C-alpha cells in the first residue's frame, strides 16, 4: 500500500441480506486532504463511514490507515475519530470532561489534560467554556465542541457524518467555511459525508459521488461540476437542464442531436456508447445558456423556448421556460444585460456546444 | 361564573386524590404515630410515653431484625439491579419491533398472579421434594433430597423475583431514550466496554437506576409473604414482628412503634440514596 495516503480502501463490500449497501468501493485519500462522499440518502455513504470507523465490518475488502490493515481493529483502537450526525456529546459531562474523555482513556495526566482541553477549545474559538454543560450551548458551539473532542486526540483521520444537517441555513453556511479553515489549521485528514452538494463542493479537495453503493466519480469539485462522468453526477451536482433527443451524427468529440422539439443542437460526447440513431440526453447548465436575440454567433447551438416565469433570487435569478413540455432554466444575469421577459413570449437560448454534455439515454 | 365552574371541576378532579391521601395515608399514619406514643397502664387507662421505643432499643431481637431487614433489602435491591440491567438493556437497545413488546410482556406475566402464588411457585421448585432437588438427584450431584427453602438465599431469590419488573420498567424507559451514538462515541474516543458502561451508560441511566432502586427497596423492606413463606426460623423479617405485635399479641402500641420505625428507616434510606447518587426526587420520578 502506498504510504503517502492516510486512508485507502480496496474493494469494500457490505451486504445486508440481499441488499448491497456498499458495493466494491476502493478509495485513496492523501494525507491532509478534505475528502467528501456525496450522495442521496440511502446510497450507502453512512454504511461506508461506519466501516471506516469500525462500528461495522466489511464482507469483503480491506481498509488501510497509513498502510496498516484495520479490518480487525476495534473502533476504540483505530486512529480514527468520528463527529456524529447528532454530535453525541455526553450530556452527563461538562464540555471539559467531554473533551478530556479520550485523553483520559489514553492515561494523560490530569494537569496535561486540562492544558490540552483549554488549548483545543481556544483553537475552535470557544475559550473558557470547560465547565459548561453541552446542552446549554448553541448549535454552532456544540458543533465545535464535538470537533474539539475528536481533534484533541490528534487522529490520523477524522470522519464527519453530516454534522451540519441540524443547523439552520445561515449557521450552516458559516460553519462550512469554518470547517474548511479548521481542517487546514489542524492538517488532519477529513472524510466528510453529506447529501448536500454545496457542502461537499465548498469544503472538499476531492469529492466522491456515491450512488447505490458505488462511486460514480471521484474528482475535485470543479472537475465534478464541469465534467460530470455520468448523467447521475450531471444531475446531482449543481443545477442542470436535461434535454432528450436522438443522435444524428458524431464528429470532433461533438455530437449532433435532434431534440424532441425538432431542433438540431450539439454538445460534447460524454459517454462512448453514443451512436447515430441512439437515444441521448443533453445536459446544459443554466449559467451556460445565453439569450440570443438574433442568429447565434460562432457555432453556438440554439433552441427556442417559451417563457413561463422569472424567479428572482439575487445572483441566482433564473428564468423558467418551457420547451416541448419539459421545463428549462436559464440564469438571468443581474447586470442589466438580460432582456425583459414577459410570460408566454418566445426566446432563443444558445450555448457553446463545449459546455453541454451528451450521455446515452437510459445509461445510469 | 366561568372561573367558579372551572374551580368546581378542579375540586371534583382533586377529590379522589385528596380522599386517598387523607383517608388512606395521612389519617392512619397520624393515628399510628399517636398510638405508638401511648403506654397502656391498665386495661382502660393510657398514658403518654416512650416505652415502646425504649423496648425496641433494649430488646436486641427487635433491632437486630431491624438492621438485618435493612441490610438484606439493600442487598436484594443491588442484586435486582444487577439482574435487571442486562434485561433492560436487551429490551431497550437490542430487541426490535414485536419482540420488544413480547419481552416486556414476559416480564409482566408473573405479575398476573398474586405474590402468594408466585411465592408458592418458588416453593415448588426449591423444596426438599421439589423440582431442583429431584433433578440434582437424577443427575447424581446429590445423594439425598436437598432442602433449598427456609434460608436467606431462598428469601433473596424470591424477593429479587418480586422486584424485577419494578426495576426493569424504569431502566427500559431511560435506556430507550439514550442515543446509540453516545455508546458508539464512547468506543470511538478510545473507551473499552467497562469504561463506556461506567462513564456513559450508567450516568445516563442514573435517574432510572435510582427510581428503580427506590421502588424495589421499599417493596422489599415492606414485603411480608415472601420472607415468611420462604425464610427459615433465623431469617425473620421486620414486618413479621409488626404482624406479631398487632395480630398475635394484640399489642397495638408496640406494633405501631415498630411501624413508625420502619417508615423512618425507609425514608432515611431513600433520602441517603438520593444524596449519594446526586439525584433529586423530582428528576427521578418525573
């Protein structure tokens, strides 16, 4: 096993009866990185995390942490700590005792324990709260105590199970940024699972998109966004418009497609099973669509749609249009360049074919 | 008008409770307290005095039985806790769906029979010609009939059995409310089984443990049938002495004094237990 990676898994499988929750997953997390596993609920990401923490055992495959095989190591002897979804702070202990719990298990003398506790509390921005009960703290403060409780043990790997889920929106946005800073500050390798693509994108160095027990794609957030490998990733990560059609021709890595509405458009080939005559789906992001009042410039594809309504949301404002029965969203720039749109008026939406991705239909 | 109607309904709701408290709890106890301080001078004259209480302290048989009953009750309570905790843990944390209800019911079933029937059940098992004795002989582990009744062990076995449900119920209730992640966090941060039990599970279950212990202790201290039927000549229970004074010797004054002392003892033990475990009655009962 490569020694530079903090965590590597090889062909992990976990079955529950006939259901395979984790299906042949291999991954490699370099030291000091923020690795996210993104997937809808029920995709097996929590099961995977529990395998890593040691609460569950894989049916097949191996888990290595810094090159050491962990399969038969119980959770209390793994150099791994976990921040639980509902944090699981011990309500019968003070904040200081919660943080000191792990140190005490390592037989750290009381004086040193107090020092380390005070230090880590300072690092997470809660100095002097040792004697408070965790139940008296706010959601964000509790979050930090849960982090401090793990980080004080200097684990090789910190697992986080959607810890931001219980926070309100504003706090969540704030904690996202803070978590990323804390990760950089401590230099600990984070493995973070979430169903919220924005959390994964903002914080991670690498994101694995998980579906039905498998990884669809493992890539840095930007790559995931710009070059989704599967239709699922294209639809799950960020907003995307999906247009159905039939492949007419393939040339220069671009596919020409006749949409169900009859228009001929083009997009980049994203899967190698496209053939002239086969069904295909074209994915185009709302911000890649531009309003073309006249004929398109330099090889852009154009389609016609009728405006249904505009959705004002500051920088995220969009127009909802309809094209042969299916909705299509386009970003509405707020710098005055957008045309005035009235419902039921007809607009031309154009895009650079390089920004659209074409997958074979029915491929998942 | 509205307020007087609501006040009336409040009083109507309170009446059964007040009747219960006043007639069945307060009046008898006050009466008992009064009787316990009366000294019978002749068949129709009474004087106030402490003679009954003096008797208790000078007659070693009284206070020895008293201390014995207290110590044995404490031991029984502790033993019940040890037996009930794994059961409660299983019901609250391991059993799922239907089996949970069935297990709970299984704990409840013995209580459909009266204490008397339950005690006779034990006697059938433990007596000289009983089931256990004949099994031991059949297996060749005993040469002749073995008498397992009429000793302290038999009494404690019977009492633990009687108290079990009252320990299991509050424990299941508190353990049910515990997040499994707390236990996992306990392991995750480096704790072993014993540590997690001591540092995480027991502190969480403390209100249930204390309320179960209070109920079982009081039940055990005040139980009568089990010690009488299953105990030997040397395993006298304090309630037997109260019974003897009231019924056999017709000495109500002495019986009342012993009753008051038992009440004081149990109240003191409960208070002490709450103090030692750092719990308050409100937290435990509420």
